[in-house]
């Protein structure tokens, strides 16, 4: 095998990614003491929310951890990226929320990872915001269904380590259900102009949830996405975010990546589509930070 010439920018980048891949291949992620439940939220569209949800879930599962992804976005993009059927007749999160179908009946196995499962979203979910309004305990329906499922899995000796909930880009009843069911919030923020605009409204809504519905909810993780190391703007946004959220912002930033964008069209995450690409390595490193923070209590 020829020795990589690190004198060129491309050669240096390839060599650096090879070292990152080697280190990750020898790394074991710690298992949390109890199930960690994350909601991935940002009412702003196009920030890499679903991409982050599926790739963090896949990166954790790639390390042998038991992961459940719950897709409550009517677009069903997370289900698509995991290669899960989500046409209208499939038992989905809609049936769980609206018709009280047990969650275990909606859970599907992800084909690429043995320890990753998904509750898919179908187009039926588009009307769920209206249907939820008249239902009893409308804000707690996901929390209750998920709680029953997690207890059943633990009793069967198959405890779920991580639950990742992918929300729609809005602050309606579906997102409220996700906030009530979760204990941790992960907010992806893109490294672009106006990145922090609109974030104050999200933070206010989370504070309302904490006060009235879920006092255990905490913003534990901020992930910078679409980072371009060549631009001053990305560096400035990263600096602003880390100044505002010193305890929550991860050290890893997710770069702009063609591979990350391509993967869903093949029904895959970038973790399985191109595991040695810079995008996949970055998501694996972000997942490693999240896993290690959970153990240290950070």
C-alpha cells in the first residue's frame, strides 16, 4: 500500500481521517446506567435535524448499544434514511398516539444495524396535530406508550440504551409530546448566518415544558452542523454558540458533506453508506462525546 503523501491538502485530510477511523475502531462507547431519552429539536428547517437524529442513532448502534429511533415527523425522512417501510398501511407512531396501539407493534428493525430499531412515521401523522387536540392527556401520549415499551424491553432482558426522537420543524403538539417523553434535548445549529435567530423561541417553549409538563427535561447537547472550515462565518458562528452554551456545545462539529446528503437516497445513514467519510467520522465522534458525557454526568 503506497504511503500517503501528506504534503498536499487532500493527502493531509485523508491521512487525518484514516487516523480518526483507526482510533474509533478501537474505541468502546460506555453503556449508560439507565435509558437516555433524547429529543432532537429545532423549529427552524434545514439545520440537519433529521440527519443528526438518524446518524447519532446509527453511530451509537454501530457500537453495539441498543437504540430506538422514534420518528414523529409526518415527512417520515428518518424512517426513509433507516431503510424502514412507512407507507400508509404500515403500523406507525400515528397508530400509537391516536389509537393507543402498543408501541411494540409499530417497532421495525433497521436492516443495517442489529441493535437499531425504529418506530416509523407515515403520512397519516400529518393530521395528528388536529386529532390530538380532543384526546385525553394529549401531551403525555408518547411518554406513556414509550414508558410501557421500555419497561417491557427491560423485563425481557433487552434494555434500550438510547431513545432518539425526531421532531417536525414546528412547536406543535407532536413536538410537545416529544419534549414530555424525553429527558434530554439535542439542538442542532447550522453554522450559517442567522443561526441563533429563532432559538430564543425554542428555549422559551422548552422552559414552559419544564415548568408545566416535564421538570426533568434539560438541554444537554448542542451540535454544530454544516460546518465549513474554509469560511470565517462558520468559525464565528461556532465561537458564538460555544460562548452562549459552554456546557452543552459539543467539541465535534459536523462538516458540510456530499456523502451525508447522498446517504438517505440509498435508504441508509452515512454511518453505513460511507463509514470512513469525514461526515460519518464526525457523527461517530459526536456520538462518542454524548456517550461519555452521560457517564460523567456532564
